[in-house]
């Protein structure tokens, strides 16, 4: 499983996570991801999308489940996620959520964090918070030391920016962990309730 997860790209991860909602053809997947503005997180072109479908199928992470035919439109092959594909989603998110050295992957991981149980997400975000705080402490010490040595401020702007960004993320993480612990908002498909109908409507629109 580790080798499979290591080779899984952010786009592939998002496609497999989407298929956990139900079988779809690639055109529907692409439209739905764009409709949900997931193209903010990963580059998404027709070529890379269909190439990723083929790679995931070869890896045994998704499988053909049928062929749709709608009027005069070309046939569309429908895919579903395999057991291995579903497990890969869980392992990829579980691996990337606490890491602080892969910011692009973290954006995808937090977007797909709802694939994990609430308590596990709380634990993983706690690990991330501790790592960020430790890193900020070291970098802040270096920043202050450089200023004390008289290093011109123009050479320290990146350090200053990083301090501000990490500080803001720590504040955000504290708030998010608190909201998760206190069940302030729904988590996972089982808790969506009436909001599930909106997602079904989104899928129906994406099929058109």
C-alpha cells in the first residue's frame, strides 16, 4: 500500500475521493470537481485528467463499472473506486494531514479530511500544530538573532513573512481543533443530513 500511496498524485487522490460518493464517468468527475472549485487546488486539463484515470485503473484503484449512453452523445465509460482505491484515499490523507513540509499536498489533504473519522483528524492536526509551533520557535530565534547581529532588514523579509503565516495557521488550527472537539459542525457523510440533497443535485447537474 505504501508504494501505491507514494505514487498517488493530488489529482488522483481527489478523483478517488470523488468516486467514493458513487460511480461516475470522467466527464462527470471533471465537471463536478470544477463545479466545486477543486481546480483551485490542482491543475486540471482534459489530457491530465484522462491520463490519471488510465494510471489509476492500471494500479487497480478504480475499475470500469459500465457504459452510459445518452441520446446521440458518445458512449461514456463509468468508473467506480476499488477497495484498494478507497484504502489509498484514507492512507494518503492520513499521511499528508500532519506534514508541514508539503503545503500543496496539505491543501488537498484538508479538503479531503472528511474521509477520516473526526477523532483521527483532531489527533493528526494536533501533530501538525506541534510541529509548526516547534519550527516557528526555532525560526523565530534565528530571526531575532539575525536582527540582533545587525543583519539588514531587507534580507529578513522572507523570515518575517513566514513568522506571520505560521502564526496565523496556528491560530486557525487552534480554532479548528476546538470546533471539531466540540462538534460545532457536521463531519462525514453520516452527519450531512439535508445537505446531502445539495450534493446529489450537484452531481445531477454535472452529468448534463
